[in-house]
């Protein structure tokens, strides 16, 4: 039987830990990102939740009461916000849920008066990049560096609102 999927923005006890765990386990298994990646997700995600700003939001995808995905918009400055922690469990992908989350994030950013959304990703995350590009994001920067135990090519995308 398929799980009943819902999206909420109310953060509950255990949500931060589950989102960090999902990212850490998936990116280790699929991309070999080491333990530094887990800390990279945990610290700013915790800070976002503690700030409780009205112009920032964390979307939590839930299936049968279990956290199964996330997406966030974090303030950069008065005119820009950053898309972060976009993740859906593999069995939820390809069903339009990522597109729905992206539409909600863009609408929220417009409502809060942001002029631009930025994001950083790595060039091997093709499915996410396809969603970003279909949502109107444009690649504006590309740089090679060593992070999370690997040599990576990081890409910056922007969406003008």
C-alpha cells in the first residue's frame, strides 16, 4: 500500500535529525560524501530552525508519519534567499512532488519580497538540476574544489523573480 504523502511547514521534534540523517545516508551511499557533509547540513539547518524568521521556511515531506523529504528557503539578505536541503527519498521521485515543492518555494519567495533565489549544487545531481532548470534557474558559476572527501564541481544557479 502506498504511503499517504503530505507537505507541512511546521517543524516538529525529530524533524531536524531525520532530515540530516536522510541527507547523510543518501549522499554517502550514492555519492560517497563523507561525515563532513553531515555537519555541513546539520549546523545551518539547525540555525534556520532556531531563527524562526517569517521570511524563511522549511518544507517537510511526510509519508505515513515519517519524514521522507525536505526543501528550505533561507535568507541571504533583503533581496536574495537560498534554496537548500532539497531531498526526496528515491521512491518519491519522478511523481511531480519535487516540482510541487519548487513551485511552493518560488511562490513563498515572491510573497516575501525576494528578488532572487540562489542555490549551490554539484554537477552530478542531474535530476535536481533538471528541476532547477525547468523552474527557470540559470547556471551562473562553476568551480572545482575539494569538499566532503571528494574533488567536486560545484555550480551556482540563480532565479530572478
